[in-house]
C-alpha cells in the first residue's frame, strides 16, 4: 500500500480533473468515485449525487481529487514532476497537460494546467546535468525554454 497519497482540492471539478489526468497518461485509471449523499451535500454545499472524492492512479502513483468547495485554491507551492526518457515523452505530457492551461506560467519545464495544478515535465537526466562543471550552461539554456528540449540541454551539458 502506498503510504502517502496526494489529495487535490477542487471546488466542484474533481471528476473532470481526474478524467483529464487519466487521459494524459498511458498507464492510468480512475479507481473509485465516492458521491455526496444528502448529509454530506448539505454540510459541504455540494450537490447531492455529485463526486465527493475521485481516487485515481497515474503510472502507479495514487491520487485523490476532492470536491471541497471554494474555500481553498491550488497553487504553485506544490507541483508534480513527470520524469521523461525521451523528447517524445516530454512532448506528449507537455502538450496534454498544458492544453487550456496558463501560458504565462510555462517556463523551465513547468506548466500550470487548466485546473491550476503545476507540473514539471523534465528529462530524467536533468538532475545529473544540473550538477558539475557545466551546470551554469545547462541553467542558462533551461531559462530560455518553456517546454524543455533534451537535445539543447544535452549540448549545454556537453559543452
């Protein structure tokens, strides 16, 4: 059993968000949906029968999306890193997760999706490239990018 499960708080978009994330990942699924009954709906201000929590998995990582109302907002203080082996993977996750998101927030491999959740779409080698003698060159290249380009970062690392 996974010891720690991230909960994502939404006003009333938990089911839509979980479906969106599941569609972006090849190895993903919605696991369960718990719906508000009469008492829970009255206490939360949500509609009876609407999704209360949606448990889902992305590449084996478990998440829960909660429709908790407008009290709290998702922000950049928490982000999820997607480590990618190839430029094709970076392109796939970037294009899918960035669709409808905040274009101004898309720098250095970071993006904010249409629900306000922040993601880092990065090559698996980035931590290695960010250490050692050419880390400054890699950082300089990284700062010029929105979606990361593995070939450009590799050249900066090798220069």
